C-alpha cells in the first residue's frame, strides 16, 4: 500500500510535464516544422493580407478580376472541387490574370454555403477548410476573417477596420455584391496592408 502513493504522484507529475510540453510545442513551434499542418497565420511577419474569394456557379469572375486590377492587387479564387478539376480553361484564365487559385469541398452533396466544410468560431470569424495546392503539398489556410458573415452584422466596416491583423486571410463569398467587395479591399488598403496571393503568405 505504501508504494501506491509515490507511483500515483509520479504518474501525475509525468502527465503534467506532458501537458506543459504539448502546450509549449503548440505555442512556440515554428509553422515550418509541420509542413502539412494548418497555417494559423501567414509567414511573412509583416502587414500583409490575402483575399480568399470563394466562387460558385453564379459568381462573375471577370468582374472581380477587373476590380482587383483597378486596385492593383491580386486575389486567390477558390472554386468547388468539382469545378477545379473540370474547368481548366477558367482556372488558366484566372492564373494568366495574375491571381491564385484553390478549391473547397462540401460536407455532402448539398452544395450551399453552410455545407462547406469549415470550423466556425462565431462572431463572424471562421476557420474554413480552404485547401491550397503548393507543389506536392496540400495546405490548409486558417483562420480567416469571414467578411460574408460580418456583413450581416451592423457596423461590419468598423469591425473589419478594427480586427484585421498582420498576416491574415479574409474569406469572401463572391456573391456579386461588388459595392461591399470594393469597400473591403479599400478598408484593407487604407489600413496600410499589402494584399498578396495566398501562396505568397505561406
């Protein structure tokens, strides 16, 4: 009986050490140490933002590209997985215009906004499962400021103006609301951020 107490204390101490080590690893391990893991923020270390523009069957891609060209910036257009693998001509047009491309997947056959795979944090913030191909690696980009959800909240322009951080990703549904899209880009630029493609942030 007398030996059970020291054993219990040893197990408890080892458990605490493992927890501390795990927390330390998550807090301080550089992103590059896990090449296939999620990218929590960009890796540029500067005031840069990437636009994740989510395309569906109704999106006017040409209009979005024209608007970005007028601002002198590039975005990254994310298509559904099916579109990504079956519309090479459209993807090539986007690439030729200087933008990035990627794709998203659905939880099931129901192709609507809420069926997209993602981890929603509430308050307009989300961690969408937005995959980006870089070489042979499949990277997940997160977290993103979900502007589409924020637009449904009063004062979204103020919220966006206060919460954009350096090396962040902004998730935007390409719903052809060009007035709001223009405001989003303008707010980011007015804050002094440089808009990059997603792959330039990794």
